[in-house]
C-alpha cells in the first residue's frame, strides 16, 4: 500500500494554519488588498481566512494567505509580494473540485458518507482557467492517471462492490484515464475529528491522515484492462488487512 501511495502521489500538500486573521492592522490591510484584487480578477467575492508565512525577513518577501471563494465555497492559497503581485491557485482548486464532485456523487449514490481529494497525472502541462471543464482538461493534458484520496465513515454496508462501483462510475464519466482510489475508513468519532481538520486545509497528504486512528485503508484501481484488485483482496482490506 505505501509503495502504491508513493507512486500515485497527491495533488498538493496540506497546509498548516499558522495564525488567525485579525491579529493586526497589517493583517487586515493585506487581506483587503488580496480580496479586492481577486474580486476584480474573477468578478467574485473572496474572503481571506488565514494568514501564514509573512514577509519581513531576508529570505521572505511574500505573504501567504488562505482564501475562500464565497460563491463556490472553495479554499485556496494566494501569495502576494511587496509589490502586491499575487500568485494563486483558484482555477486549479476549482478544477479539482469538479473532479472530486464526480467521485462524491458516486459515493452518495452508494449511500456512503465521505469526502475526496484528487491528484491528476498529466502527460503535458496545461494552463488551467477558471471555466475549464474536466473534458477539456483531460483532452489537452492527455492525462493517463487519476488518483483520489477518499476519507470515509466506516459502515457495515461498505462492500467491495460499492467501492468498485464508485471507481467504475467515475471512470465511465472521465472516459479515458486509469483511476485508483485509496479509501481511508474511520469510526464515527474519529471521522468527525478528521473532517474538522479537513475543513481548514486546501488539500491532504496521506501522512496527514496517518496521524489519526483509522480502521483500515482500501486500495482500488481500474485500468483499461479492468480492476486490478479482486473482491477478495478488497474485502480483506475492509476487514482490517493491508494491501
């Protein structure tokens, strides 16, 4: 399992919440500038949620903020330098949310409670725009592999068939790339704790989840040749085994 995780990777590193906004006039001014510049660029409303690394040292002439798009409720990062130039990943996070929505819809269709984070493996780089669709991205990037980390509430109704159906339905909609999914199963109390943390970060990495008391992990992969794992292997993992 760990070797597989290293192979597929994750989309972006999780972020640590370093400080709450509102500690000083400088923070408020910085937040206002970023919100106004993003609003002008995208014609949407934004709100800076947190401020992390700040300028002011010899090695750092930027400030990193964590911003929420109020219309889409998407959290992303925006870095501004002392000349008020901003580098942000809002279009990227919008696109990843579109991919995640496909998995989340499939998960909901199986009557399960979970959230997903995506990693795409493109063959060539693509400039991601705010309005880019999944189909457009896959065609331009010639992506061959999609991986998803799924944080799921453990449930007796979870079966190999359901986990494979989630991957199969997503595969059908993407119409091309191989798909793998790592399901992280948590009991009710731990699932609540994890989700409280995930609500405050842009994305996750496996090491973030390993610090919690999860019941098991299940890996499911679908390629053009079919599913890699058998029902027996998946059910064994559901029972607490490892891949």
